[in-house]
């Protein structure tokens, strides 16, 4: 059985997709309890609840380690919710949750990786919206910035794929030797 940690897994969209596609995968969601409760309901409906687990925690408490022993730590559209100091702490804790050959997967829409200028414009201008109307700290980052945070957390880029879906990038990171 492969073990995946879905950090900020929300109501389980990715968790359901991977557990349905891969019967050899079990997933643990880290999020607030109400989101985990919703994900459990969705997992039961989809017939995968035996392979979906959840741990409620405040992910902004840097002193709280993630559970350990994962082949994959998955962070989809999650790190853009936070300022750099929290991103680096989250990536360090993700690294410490990995098995020896495990990988951290980051999925984000970076403004410096868009195929069209309008895509970059829309993403850059999402940041003032986040600051003014959302939590005040979310920001759409460049891949260049994210690479600095990856490095600062003791990880390195193993593989990177641009232009997935609507201009998303998947960055696969491994522990630095
Ligand atoms: C933008 S959503 C992630 C969406 C999901 N991964 C996806 O790709 O569809 C961010 C998630 O992080 C969770 N989150 C944000 N801050 C958190 C915190 N301090 N502690 C626990 N969960 C948090 C939210 O509840 C939410 O589910």
C-alpha cells in the first residue's frame, strides 16, 4: 500500500480522485475538522472510506509535526494561502513526513509560467484581491519565489511539469542529499 498525505486536502477532491484511480493508495488528509468531516462523507459515498484518514490540526502552528511515513506529500493550491515564513515551515514539516525515497508534490498556478500574458495578469491581480478581501496573506507566487522556499526548506526540485489544466505547474521535490 502506498501512503499519501494530502495537506490542506479540503473536502477531499484530490483524495477521492487518487483513491479511486489507485486501489493501492491510502490517503491521510490534514485540515480543519469540518473539512475532514466533509471529506469522510464524500469518501463513504465513493466507496473508498477504508483508505481515507484524517488528522485535524492547525497547520500554522510551526511546532506541530506532520504524521510520518509517507511516500508522497501532496500540496495542491495550498501554499498560496500563506506568507513565505509559513510556506518554508510547511515544506520543512512535509520533508520530515517523507519516507526515504518519498517526494513532495506542489501544484500551483505560477504567474511566471503562464503561456499567455493575460494569464499572468489575472494571477498577479489575484494577490490584491486576497489581501483586501480574503485572509490578507494569500498570494499568487512566481515559480522563482517558490524555488527559493523549496531550497530554504532543505528540498530540491526533482521534476517540474508546466501547463497542466488551466496553467498549473506540478513541482516534484526530493530531500537534499
Ligand atoms: C485553497 S484550499 C486547498 C484546496 C485543495 N487542496 C484543492 O486543491 O482543491 C486550502 C485548504 O487549507 C486549509 N487550511 C488553511 N489554513 C489552515 C490551517 N491554519 N490549519 C488547517 N487547515 C488550513 C483550508 O481549510 C482549506 O481546506
